[in-house]
C-alpha cells in the first residue's frame, strides 16, 4: 500500500545533521557509544544463530555491527541516505555478510521474511511527535513474533513534572565543551546542541510513552531510568494478539 499523503516526511524530520556528510563522518567519534551492554542483554534473551534482528534508526550501525556476529539476520534501517552510506561502508569494511541495510523510516519500513525476534532502537524514536510514535510502536509490534524482545533506548524524561526544569538544567550543565574533535577539549554534544534537541525534537515523558508501548502490544519487562531523569531504557516483550 502506498504511504498516505498525510504521513510525515520522515527524512525531513530526521534532523538536518543526520543528512550532513561532514557531521555523519565524525558521528562515531562524537557519540563514543559502547554497544557491549545491549548486545549482552540480547544474548541473555536468547539471541542466537537463527535470530532475526531489526535495528531501527541504526545510524552508522554501532549496535548492528556489534550484534551481527551473534545473530542470523540483521536488518539495519535508517531514513537518512547519508547515515546509511556510512553504515554500508562499515559493513563492507568488517566483511559482515548477514547485515542488510534498508533506507526507510519507522513509518515506512516494510519487513520481509520471518518476523523479527528482536527489535532494537536507540536515540531515534524522539524524531517523531507522540501521535506518530504511537503508530511507529504499533508498526514495530507488527513486524515481531509474539515473545520477541524490543529494546528501546532514548531521551525519555522520567523526572517529576515539577522537577523538569531543574533536571534539564543539570543535564545541560554537563554538556560537552566542544562539538568537533578538530578543537581541543572534551567532544560530544554541546549545550547548544542539546538545547536544539529539546526545542526542535520530540523527546517525551516515560509516563506518556509507557501506555503507548502497552497499547501497541508490548509488556514492559524492565524500565531503567537514568539518575538524571533524562534517559530511559525499556526491555519490552511483544504480546500475543488478542482475539
Ligand atoms: C542520534 S542518531 C542514533 C543512531 C544510532 N541508533 C545510535 O545509537 O548511534 C538518530 C538516527 O535516527 C535516524 N532517524 C531519524 N528519524 C528517523 C525515522 N523517522 N526513521 C528511522 N530513522 C530515523 C537518523 O537518521 C539517525 O541516524
């Protein structure tokens, strides 16, 4: 079925930086993400040689590349052709034969083949407003087998409503000094970049997202809230369809 005209243009909402080759070329050095804990978590949940895994909003593939040696089929999906080109280059460099790269968004990805045993998504769902997050979560549930595991990490606020400003100010105070590593000093996301995230993207509250996950057909097995109240990790189980 064609995407309805009233669906958003996900690439246009993916963040200008994710379409910028210069930003993408330095993304891994800026992010310094260690996927070890997430790969271990999936392996503890029976990730194995026949498992089908989908990484949505995969970026340069930090997680997909690390998990691929432990699964049967890895589908790394990202809406940005620039991110995807970097991901493809990384896959080729590592010679990984079980990684497929797909240019698609949460709302347009069409899964082929056996249902996913695992879906992973890190720091990407916040690009959609809440209405579209709910639809995206429902689409994720649709590509999974019952009992499959959905590991979701994002900037999701668990702080009390009355403490939001204090929590966010404390988070901003810890921002990196430098955005690029061609400068001296700490690199990472600067205060200006984090402020832009808050202003222009769609991070939401845990108490809004959790009913969305449940309504989409997931049981929340575990919710980990960062001490800052800014980051949340969910381990969810796809429930069997009712009726
Ligand atoms: C902050 S990066 C995170 C990348 C990777 N998951 C990581 O943890 O390093 C966000 C990624 O989400 C992608 N993205 C943004 N909106 C998306 C959408 N609607 N569907 C799929 N991917 C999206 C961007 O292109 C970008 O690669």
